[in-house]
C-alpha cells in the first residue's frame, strides 16, 4: 500500500520554439489545460505500474480535474474540494522537450494536521509507504508522524528548497532527486549526501538514466533511447513506477528497469499525468528491446 499526500495541479502547457528572455514577449505554438502536479503524477505512475495507491489531496471547485483523475482509474475518495483555487502551473515546453515551470500552490496548501494524522492512524504501517513532495504544506509534520507510526517515507525533494529538504532528511527511507537538486543539497549540507543515514537515494539523470544508492552499493540504470517531446513529469513517472514495483516485491534491478522504460515512453508525449504509460505499454516496450 502507498499513501501519497500529494499535490494536484492544473497544468497550463505552452509549447514554444524557445524560452522567452527577461522582458520579452513571445507567442506560443499551442496551449493545453491538463492534469498535473508532482503528487498526482506520481500516484498515477504508481497505479499504472500496478501499485496500490491512495492519493490524499485538495482541489478548488474544479469538478473536471476530479473527473480527469477518475478517468485514469484512480479512486478519488481521499481528494477533497476546498475554498480557493486549485493548485496550478504555467509550463513552457521548448523544441527539445525541456521545460520551465512556475507553480502556485492554491489548494495544495490546505492540508490539516488533524485530518492527515487521522488518515495515517487508520492505515496499517506494515509494508506501507507514505509519499511526499515539496508541493504541499505540512510535509515535515506528516513525515514525522508517519515515522512515529512505523511507515516508510519516500520524499522527492522538488521543487527544491534546501531548508525544507534538511528538515525532511531525518524522516526519509527513500530520497529522490535529480542531478541539480543533488548538487544543491550537497552544497547546502557541506557533506556527501550519500553518507546520510537514508536507506535508498534515487538520483535521476535525465538521458543518462538513474542511480540508486543503497548505503555501500550503487545500482546504475541506463535510460532507453527515445526522442523527448516533453520531459515534464518524467521524474515523477520514474519515482512512482520504481516505488510501485519495489512495494510489489520486484527485485531492485527490475524495478529500476521498469521505471526507466516508463519514463522513456512518458517523455515522447505532451503533458505530465496523461503521458504516463500503462503497465502493458511498458512491458511491451521492454520486451521489444530484448528481442
Ligand atoms: O513534475 C512535473 C509537475 O511539476 C507538473 O505537472 C507541474 O504541475 C509541477 O508540479
């Protein structure tokens, strides 16, 4: 079981030929308003990889977002509506598939301690992961309580904030970062992140794949070559897929392989959540490359 206390965003996605300079106005080539947010992207990746996930989150009065989530076979019984705007993101995607993102948290900051703690207390902690990112309020409090109750905690340090990451570190079993976030964390700690007492540290390396650091050993996973159209949500897809496979008892190498394949497919499509491949698509992709 995986409990994801996570963000839900409306992604406003603009495809551009290049990113604008400061003070410059440019015209976009296309526009889409779609489901995103690191939290829900990870939950959908978990669900599509065969994981048993409950997403706990908040939105404003946007029924269509709830419908989008349900249409991906996700249960929405732990997603609540509240007063104020749904969290949202402005995303520029350039011709290389790279992005620039600004988020506004909106309803993602409406988590309350009493509600989160009650949810944690109503689930068994045995073999259950609690997943958090840096897009909701109270993640330090939720992580602290989750560890007290015996859950395993997974944290993706994005969007990166060194103060927040440092507060999370004592409560984490799986820390996920990209290269840039790793460098920032290293700089802020002034010591080797891999010397920290964290069971698993997953570093995603874009087209170079990923590395999983397990105390004294490191497992490297190369990426599957695919032309990137939009890399938004690739890290979320990798982490969610990896965690689902790990929680389902796959050996670590298989979990990494599945995650690399899922994110390699995801980047060939526009959008974050809607681009995440199904289990069958990923298996077929892996099998084709083994033939
Ligand atoms: O990781 C990608 C996500 O970051 C987007 O879906 C956007 O909503 C932001 O949260």
